[in-house]
C-alpha cells in the first residue's frame, strides 16, 4: 500500500506542475503605483498615441495542452507583471513556442542487511512551453481608442 502511494506521488507531481506560469519584470523608466491586472491592455504593435515606457516584462507557461492555451496563460502572467510596476499596457515584442521543458526519471534499489529489498521508480514528462516578452507602458486613458 505504501509503495503504491509512493509510486502514485511520483507520477502525480509532474501533473501538478503542468499549470506553472512564471514571469519577471525590469523597470527601465519611472515605476508607477501598482494596478489591477484587469487594467492592463495588450497591444500587438506600438499604439499611435503617446505613452511612457515603464520597463520590460517576460513570462512563460507550460500549462495547457495547446499552443494557444499556453500562450494565453503566458500573456496573463505578462499582464500581472506589468500591473506590478504600474503599466496599464504591454506592447508584445515576441511570442515563442519552445520545444520542451523536461522533468527527470529515476530508479532506485535498496537492500538491507536483514535481507529486505526495496525499489522505487520515477518517471519523465516533457511539456512544451510558451514564452512572451513585452514592453510595459503607461498611457493616459483618454489617449486610448
């Protein structure tokens, strides 16, 4: 029973990690007060109105079973990073679908002096990853279309 639980936990851990998104930001301009994520707008290209560059943002996600779902999760993390530095807009610079991020495997055998033998088995999983980068900007809301 305990060996079954151990084996199951080794197999379940990668599934729990499946939904991971990570992100970071670098302030290169003047940081603004933190905003709500819902206030951040994503721009596919630089807008025609005036804006100030706050910094750069980066995010990645290996959560989701399709390229589009991984991209959506990464873009959501990008918006969260932008909101932290007070940017109400992000101009997407790059969207990359990386091949795979891997988790390892392992097999172990233990033998005791009393004649007992124990074994353990691990497994390997690979996940495609989406990475997005952008320029975090702040603009006056009246400037937006």
